């Protein structure tokens, strides 16, 4: 005997699968991994620290 299938659930699952596929394509096209974002932020922070380290401290006259 055949299994009973809820068509509404199948339809919702098909929409979810399509949305997940579209999200994966967009992430591959536009997104960056969290590790890449962290590296970029760390490099920017280091560059700012290095720049601040080159300033002279002057005494008021």
C-alpha cells in the first residue's frame, strides 16, 4: 500500500529547498566566510595601531 503524503508539507518543503539553494548561490557569489571577515578586521585594526604608533607626542609649550 502507498504511503500517505501531506501535499501542503511537501509544497512547503519544496519552497524551503528552493530558497536554500538560492541562498547558497548568493553566499557563494557575494558572501565571505566568517574567518575571512575576521582576518580583514584584524588587519585593519593592526594598520590603525601601527599608524597611531608613528605619531609623535608633543609637549605643550
